[in-house]
C-alpha cells in the first residue's frame, strides 16, 4: 500500500483550466472522497492519479515515487469506471482474472484470488456467466472484483454506483465500506453524491470550479463548512440560505426581523444596512420550539407560507416561502404533521446554529469555528 501526494497540480485544456493548484496528501490506507458539482474537476484529478491524463504542471507521488512520467500501466493502481468497462466475450471469472494474467501470475494464485474476491462480493454463482447475462449491479460488482483482485497500491473509483438503483446503491455502498475496512487499501473515490461522500470517507475533498474549497472529516465539514458553497452542497436537505439586511434591531429578512445574536455583533461589527446571507440547517428550524429554562432569547421567529410537504417516513420535509427565498424545515418521525400547502406557519430558528456568509464571495464570516461531535 502507499500514500498519494499531489503538489500544486494544474490541468489545462487549451484555454480552459480544469483544475488549479491542487495539493493534498492521502495517508496510506485511508479512504478519501473527491466531491463536488459536475465540471468541478474531480474526475480530472482521479484520471491524473491513474496516469490517464498528464498534469500541465505540478508533481504527483505514489509512495515515494514521482509519477509525472510513469505510464498508467506501471503505476500499480486499480481503477473502477462508471460504465463498468467489462470484456463482453469473457466470463465473470475471466474478467476478474484478466489483470492478473497480464501480470503473468501463477495460474494457481490467479484461481485462488478469483475465488476469494468472488466470495467477498457474492459472485460465486455467477463466475461462468458473461456480462450480458448480468444485472447492472452484478456487473458493477464484477468491475470492483477485478480491481480488488489486483491488490494494487491504490484503488481509484470514478462514480462507480451512479448507474445502480437506489436500494442496490445503498447495499453496494455498505459493501464497499466493509471491503475497505478489511483490505485497508488507499482509496480515492469520486462522486457528486454528497450522501456517498459523507458515509464512505475518512476525509472529504470538496471541489468547485477546479479549486479545493475544503478538506476534512465528513462530520467536521458538515458542522464547520468553510464557505456558502460547501454549506449548501454537503447536507441533505441542504443548508437554508436567507438573504438579510443588518439593522441596529437585528436582521431584516423580507420585512421580518430576526434577532442578531450578541456574539455575531461582537465578532463581526457589522455596519448598518449591509446585506449578508444567513445560513441555518433544516434540523435547527422548528414549528414549535422546545424551550428550556434560560433559553428565552435563543430562538428567532419567521412567518412563512407552506409550498410543499414531503413525507419521507423517518422525517417530513416542509418547503416554505419567504419573499425571494425558500426555507426547509425537517420534522423528525414521531411528531404529528398535519400541514398542507398554503398553510401559514410561525417558525423558530435556533440562533446558536446561525451562520453568516459574505453575500458576494460566499466566504464564511461567522462562526470562525464550531464544536462538533466526531
């Protein structure tokens, strides 16, 4: 196994910069996820690690070896693609064994590895079938098995679950996590699905427009997003963003006044009339607050009109309208929900969980840090 280190990697296509000044190091055996919207550069970074694309500048190391001029076949990496990339004329067993044969391993070793991988992925009964005889989920497991059988130093996965249905995606995600816990192979995983990122990663790299926005543990990034982009991208449902004008009485949100916490006033020294974006996650917005002793000034109120009610079983999401914006309320299972579109609600916002972002840049102005539970 090996660590992976990128130093100031840049990739340009003609006059377009796909990724710029990308630097991070993945320790040996860790599972890192590159996440971000389409076109953010995550697949370009993965393909650069694999050797399928060359960086325009910067250095890439796998272990202690500089990989800039090392071809893909000599990098000892195994890659799983979004479209499976199985050989249609080969059986499952032959597909899994193909990379091993290319490395001229002993036939007995190849057979043992194929059987071991097949058992770990529940493919034993499919070894003699061809890819066209398999479901999409089975084909993806074969592609994973082929990569695992290689026992490469680095495992690269490019949105491997995106073609699976919801239930199979959840099951395969859990299998991937269990496999990594057992094999401890250094893994780089690319996805646009923030749920996959949060559940799989030891560390997440959030990308946007070819640049790193934040690197950290999933729960820490969720609790301490570096900017508005990260705050709204990680989290399902996303963080609420409410444009607000600061006054000496508090924040004016579409003509309604939300108190400005004393800590915000002390740390930001906001000037009268400045407009900012306030952020608050849906789980900290409630219809009826459960106020405890000493929390009289903890909540701020907003009046809204319900637009959509989404029952999801374990929770109910309510999307409500404010002039110029929307706010989402997350009501956990067990609470009675008798709310319909068109209803007017009075919401309570937990001011201890308020974020303040710069309206123009999206940079986080408050809080500078936040305690979180790992």
